């Protein structure tokens, strides 16, 4: 699976949220300043060509839907970050975030609970 660029990911976030969207729907959900219609139409076409979106012709326009689930993309993206920045070590990655994010006691307790629930006897 390919990595999304910043604008591509922004568009995919909207489509993952809406599940089905026309270009005008995507533009409505993007922050100000709103991009031009043709810019988003071009980006959506690229995402379709890359295999991230399915296009369904309705009248003289297209409705787009995700072909790749957010959870699947997230899993691949996190795996890439783990490999690129943390030597493919999950413990290094978790340690980094635990230190850098100034987790509350409740968040730390939740992490410990999750880790303990994964242990097998």
C-alpha cells in the first residue's frame, strides 16, 4: 500500500468519515481556505488511480467511496513509523510516546492494563 501525501490524507480522512462523497461534499468538510473544486477533483482522481477510492458515476458526476479501510491504512502507517523511527521496536516506540506525551496516571494505568491483557499464560 502506498503512503498518502498530506492533502491526499486530508481528503481520505473526509471520505473515511462520510463513507460516500461527491467532490463538493469533500470541499465542504475541508478547513478554510477552501481549495478550488478542480484541485480536489484532480486529487480524488489520483486517489482513485492509486486504488484508494472507488468512483461510481451518478448522472454527470462521480460519487467516491474508500476501497481501503482507515484501520488498514492506520496499521500500515504505524508500522512504517515504527520501522523508520524506532528500529522496528514497539517497546522503543511506546517508551518514546510515554515520555514525550506526559501521560496522566490514568493513561499510564490504561496502558498497563492493555499490556497485561495481552499476556498469555
